C-alpha cells in the first residue's frame, strides 16, 4: 500500500472517529450556598457516579503545614455526626458500590460508583462529609499513622518514589508547588486539632465544591434530592486562600544527583511549562505524545528498540493550574552510562526542535488525541470527573464537548515552536538517580 493511500486512510479514520464521539449533554446550576451542581443523565446502565471536587490541593497549604490536603483525603472517611467511625466504606460497599478519593496540587476529589437505586444514599454520605465531618483526636491520630505508612511505602521506600519531590523542590523557589501533595510527616505531627478544624472550615465549604453526578438518573428527581441534602448546608465564612505568587523565571540549569534505594540509574529532565488551558498547553501535550505516546513513539523506538540504550524512556507533561512541569525520564540499559542516555534523549528533543514532523506522523498524533478523548468519557465515572475538572479549572464544563477542537487547531509548526520555547537547556532541572552503593 503506497504512502499516499495510507495518509488518506488515516484522515478518513480520524474523521470517522471524531464524528462517532457523541455530544455529552449535561445541566448545571448553583445552590444559594454556592455549591455548583452538574448533572449528566445516561440511562444505558443502572449505575450512577456521585462525585464531589473541592478546589483545594497542596498549593493552598501553609508552607509549615504541608500535607494537609492529602491528610484530609483520608480524614474525611472517618465518619460524621451521623456516620459511625469506620462505617463509611462498609455502607457503600454493602450497597454494592465502590468509592475512592485522590489529591493533587490543585484539588481533592471524592467519588462513589453505586447502583442507581442508591443515588440518595450517595448524596446523603457526601452531604454528611460537607456538613459535619468527624474531626477529633482519635480520628486524627489514626490517620496520622495511615499517612506515615503511605509515605513510607509509596515514597520513602519505593524505588524512584521521591522523583516528584526532588524535581519540584528545585523547580520552584516561590510558588507553592515546591512541595508535593504527600507533604511532610513532621508538619502533620506538629499540627493541632484546631488547625485541622480551621482547614476544614476554610476549604470544605459549599462555595469551594462542585457536585458532579452522572449516570442512570432522573434529572428532576435528582435536583430534588440535591436540594434536600445540600441546600441547608451553610456557606463558609472564611476567606479561601488562592496563591497569587509569581514564580520567577529560571535563568540557569539546575543539575544534581540523588542517591536512592535502586538497582538501575535514572536520568530525569524537567522543564517548566505554561498552565493548563493556555494555547501552548495543547501543543505541548501533542509534543509529548510525539515523543512517548506508546511503543511506536519516537523516544521508545529510537532509545529502546533501535539503539537499545534504555529499558524505558518517556515524557510526561504534568499540567497544573499554574505553571507545570514537562518531565522526561529514562532508565539506562545494563552497562549504559547515564550520560550516554542523556545525550541520546537530548538528540530526540533537538530533532523535535529543528524538524517539522511529517504529515503521517501528525495525523497519527491527532488520532491518538481523539482516541484519548473517547476513552476518558467512556464511563459515567470518567464523565463526572471530567465535567468537574473543566468547571473547577476553566469555569467551562462544556469543554468536555469542545476542548478537542483546541487540540485540532494545533499545527505542526506549533509543536516545533513549543519544543524550542519550553524545552530550553538553561531552564530545566536535571537529576541523575544513582544507587546508594555509588555514593561516596
């Protein structure tokens, strides 16, 4: 099959994929207390996702009390005035549901996936957390131990587990991204009950929350239930802290070595990138797909398959509400020095800077982005979270239907330009991760 025919078929597949993605219908409104509500009805399966996103992450913390946002992710499962301690999980799982939560630099997200006839239960549980979560010495001490154990297992004793911390504390000198959501055990130990209550009363308030419900619901009935369980919750009275600090530009490369409990070295480059939702953000996301979007991507094919310099090589744009990081990561193959792999990584970056990608490669990128959109909105849980994300970060939940157009406006020239603008060797953090046995 000739190259021209392949190119035409790729364009046709792209058009068909885009046409097949259905518009996601939803409604949204605010309660008088400031709670934002988003409802999406999909009666194809008898399940419902009940989620609530609080616009608070690690960047909203005091620098001497880091880890509060993540700590609350755990503490909010302790129960409430009407939910006995330790019963939250049992109630959901006993009703045939699942639940979880996660914390980032910018927000904290809780969700339940339930049989649709348990919608009211899910709303009651979330309203209990918002109205009067249980914050007492027993719960706090219990979760202190849990958070310490999580940090020990997932960060301190996990190979390469400290990478984000090591990058971010060097990449930011002023903005409160210089610490990561896991925070400091020392500060959690020092915190008092009154400080935890203050955090809860500041950030866990209706005007700082988005309730997103998707699935097998009746819209009118759901609105009645939302009103029943949430409209009586009073709005918070404290000022919600939003950092307005401007991070100064980097003027020189920061290069360092970290000795870790590892067997294989690692090479990490991290570059500062603009906030999510900006025009260049979309081109940067396409750039990382070019470099490491699967085993057919440039870095994998060249560094892992062809040159066999690396066991793994990838780039990850960690997009944040303020300036984020574009992280390039490589594990050298056995016998390959980190400096040799770093040089090869830089060659792939330079290629993106100096050469326009081909038409066929560009269409492949567009197809990958379109496929990603279809996949992230293939479940009611994914839709609930995406709607909340778009409202919280951009003030526009309808981006769930229109953001793909922003990606499709990116040109080959844009991809080359952002590679030059942001992957600057003088504006990056470079870390070599080496086995502790090599430390002198």
